[in-house]
C-alpha cells in the first residue's frame, strides 16, 4: 500500500519541538509526514535552518494530494481571531479541507479556529489558564478512543474555551469527551471527517515543564504556575501518565485516515 501522506501546519512557537512531538506520536513505517509553517506569518523574515530544512511554507495546492491533515495549536488564544496575523491563511486552509473532506485533526487553537470558521462557534477566555494533567470522561463512543479507558489522563494547556451551548445546539457536532473540570477534550463532526481535540496529547514527557519554564522567562506572562497533577510527589520530576493514551489515540486516528484512503482510492 502507498504511504499515508499527512500534512501538518505547525503554528506553535517551538516549531522544532512540536515537529518532534508529532513525529513521535504518529510514528508508523507507512506514514509520510510533511510539515508546513505559515507563509504569511514569516514573509520577509529569516527563519532558523532547523525550520527551513524540515518544513516548508504552506502551499494549498499540495493539500489536495494529501490523505489527512493536522492543524496544531498556537499560543494566541487570548487574541480575537481577526487579530491573528495568519488567520486569513488558516481560514483558506480550513475552507479547502472542509471542501475536500479528507480526515482532519484540529488541535487546541487549531480546533478553536476550525470550529469558529466552519460552524461559527464562539471562543471565550477562561478566568485563568488551564494547565496540567486531568482525567477525561468519555461521553460518546468513537473509534478514536477505542482501547482507551474512561477517565483517561491527558494534558491541557490553554487560556480559552469554545462555547458549550453553541456546540450542543449544533446538530452537526457532538462532544465525545470532557475533562474532569468540565472543559472540552474531544469534539467531532457527525457527517464529516473532522476531529477537534483540545488536549495536547502530542506532548512528550517534558512538554508541560518546558512550557512552564518558557512562561517563567517571559515578561508577557504574569505569575505563571506549574502544571497540576504532573510532577511526581517523590522527586518533583515530570511524569508521563498520558503516554499510552497518546500512542493509542494517534494510531486510532491514522487508522481512520487509512480506511478513508482505501474507500476513496
């Protein structure tokens, strides 16, 4: 069988780390990953060779030849959508994906942008950042959560949430999992191959710790706090309680992409 070709629009600030995260989470000998960065965000800017050697500017023409696509998170939840410099570019991509209906996975801010663009769901700022490892309840069975136990652990790291009432009222959407504090974990479209995940399941063991340390070093973040339920009480080192969930979830998603490819080729 031909390789499964997955495109990934990498919008995270730590692009190389994010690339490695997804390479690890989607590790499969029959999967070919192509990483893109925003063409409009970095126009007339010099990028590190570690980025340009491994990623390329988004090309919508290439998207038509892919079997699946992922849009990552981005640390811009506090901004209104139109304030994001590359929002029009992301909207063009979302429109094209929505039309092509290849399997799509939207992660954190990527999920917020897609829900807003396709289904007009509004974003709301949370009182404070949700940051840590939380248990997540499965509300509806879905192939993406096959072999994952109820109340599974997963990392959450965001400042915003989508409007629950609007999602519940939309006949095209279903909430499949929520966190222990009542926030969204997994939402899917009923009749399209669109999945919206609000957990950073792709993070590796030290991901939340690195995020916390970046915030400590940033003058833009006031009074950052460490991730909850994450550090071992014995030695205060990061734990990797979601490792198995990560492996199963992303292999389940790849299976849906494979099945879609087989039925459409």
